[in-house]
């Protein structure tokens, strides 16, 4: 017989499949044949329905038993929770009661502490004053100091505390004969203890004893010069043996090591780190840069190249140092870098212009030699250049700044042009070169400089136009009113000046 309970527990349970299997089982697979027995099938279905009903009743009973059990557990848990809630309320009430008692006791303890302090502070001050008077009396005498606190090196911190108070006291005393010797002895001892504190600090630094360093920094901060001298000594000590490669490569590792030590030892670490960087730039980097550049002064191009490389390396170092806590000012490092190069930057523009001019003349000479131009012997070339410069200034408003600037830009080009003889191709190349200069000059955005180059361009046109058109070019608006000696000088640069009989074209 088909196990209905097993069939019903299959996952997933499909009703149609179950009915099909039940039918197959009842008919033994003969449902479509002639010997099909419907009665057998009916009996099987009826029996199955009875079994299903029995299973349903059984499940209902089991469900009821589970529900009853859950209800019993729920009731027991409610009772337990109610009991816990009562116990919690009792505990909370006890806690509030104890808290109130603690507050009352604390208030009484504070009041008692204040009363004791009111009694103890004056007493402690009296004891301290008595102790100071005893030590002061020792300084008043002519004998050597005998107190153990001043003779025992292991009591240096205690001696520092006492001498600091005695020094402050001595400042308030009048400068008369009675106290003069005592004040001098106190001042001398003050300086001795300050020196010893700094030596002990530096010894601790050498041994990387950070706790001792921190203790002595705190003590030295109460001395008038102690803290500053302590920082100076720290900076000097930490640089010992730090430079063994290229100075630019050593600075950042040095600052990395110093940064952590400074954070651990000094309360105001930013100011110490800032002073370290300033010291490095001024005493190491600036000296190194000066030494490097001093050996290049005879070669201007090499000097400028070296200056550029050193400036670039310094800027890279500044960028790397910006990650440290150095002066809460983004312009500090750029300003420090500028100070290092100040001496060289003052002359940089002049030197760069001079070097560029020399290179340009060299390249132009090579260029014109390559294209076959020959230099002419024109004793008046420089004079003509100066005359043209004055002519430009006069036409552009005399001594105006832009007039001078434009004339200064054009004059070197004019002097160079006047040194050669030109055929038609050479004249075209000269105009091309002039146009390149003109593009650079446009960066100045100066209308006056632009007008100067217009005039010079018109003069260069005299080198390339056909001989018969020279008289017409002379009448160009940019050349009208220009000194005739300048125009003649440009016409004389033509290779066909004599053969084309241009001597009398300008009258």
C-alpha cells in the first residue's frame, strides 16, 4: 500500500503528482486498458481519504499540544519577567540611595580638603620661605656654598628649582652694598646651573633618553635664556654627522628623524621644528649654494644653469618639508627659499638677458654665415642703431617707460641687421627672424612696442622689394617722417645697391 504520510512529506509537495501516483498504484498501471476496474480505484481513493483524515486529526492534536505547551511556557516567563522587574526596581532604588549618600560624603570630603588646604598652603609657604631664607643667608655669607643641594650633582633639578626662586627674589632686592654680593653670587650660580642643565640635556639627547630630555626642557623653560639655548644646542647636536651625501638628499631624512624626537620632547614642537628648518636653510643650504655658484661666475651660461638646478632642488626640498609642522603659514617655506637665493635673484634678470643676448648674437652670426651673407664694414652701424633708437623714442613720446622698453627691445635687432649685406633671399630670412622677435614682444601687450616693430618691418621691406619699387616703399606711412639717414643706411645693405643705382633714390 502507498505510504501516504511519506508522500505528503515530500518537498516540494505537488497535489497533481500525488493524485497521479495514487491512481497508478490503485490500477497497477492499467488505467487505460480494457481490464480497468473503477471500483478498485474508488476503494483506493476512499481508503486514502480515510487515511488523510486520520493524519489530519493526528496533526491537529499535535498542534493543540504544542500550543498548550507554548502557553504554559509563556505564562511561566511572564511570571519570571515580573519578578525580575520588581528586583530591578529594588536595585535601582538602592542605587539612587547609595549615589545620594556618595554625593553627600564627597561634598563633605571636598569641604574638609579645602579646610585642610587653607591650613596647609600657608604652612607650606612658610616652610618654603624659611628654606629660601636659609639658602639666601648662605649666599649672603663670604664662605663657599656648603648645602648638599648645591654640591651634589644628583640633586641638579632640586638646585635648579631653588636657584630659580632665589634669582627671582634677588631681582626684587635693592642694588645696595648689603645685598650686592649675594645678588652676584646668586646670578653666578644661576648661570652655572643653567649651563649644567643644558649639558645634561645634550647628554641625554646623545643617548636618546627622551624622558630625561623632556624633564630638563621643562626645567630650562623657567630660566630666562635656558629654553632658547636648549633649542639651539638641540639643533646643533642633531645635525652632527647628518650631512654625509649631497646636502639636498640629507635634509629631508634629517627632518624626519628630528620631527618625531621634537614631538616627544618639546611642548611647543612647531616652533622648534621651524627654527631647525630655518637654521638648515641659512647655515647649510645657503652656504652650499654659494660655494657651488662661486666656482661658476666666470662662465655665465654655466652659472645660470647651475643656479636653475640648485633652485629646482631647493624647491623640491621645500615641497617635501611642507608635510612637517612648520610655521602655520603656507608662504613660509617659499619665502625662506626666496631669502636663500635673494643675492642671486637680484641680478638674475640682468644676467639672463645678457646671456640670452650673447647666445642670440652667436646664433645669428652663425645663421647669416651659413646662408652666405658677408659682414660689411660700417663704422657708423652702431651710431645708426643709436640714432634709430632715439628716433623711436622721440616718435613714441620721448622718455616714456614703454617708449624706452620698446626701443631697448628693437635696438639690438637693428644693430645686428646693420652688420650684414642682403640679397633678396637673405632679406626675406631677416624678415622671418624679425617676425619671431615680434611674436615674443607681443607678450608685453605694449602698443608702442608693436608700433616699433611695424617701423622696423617696413625698413626691412627695403631689402627685398624690387629696385624700382624702393621709392614707393619709402613713402610708406610707417617710414614717413623717419630720419633719412636711417632709411639710406638700410638701402645701402642691399647687395644691388650700386648696380641698381639706388644712391640717389632718397633726396
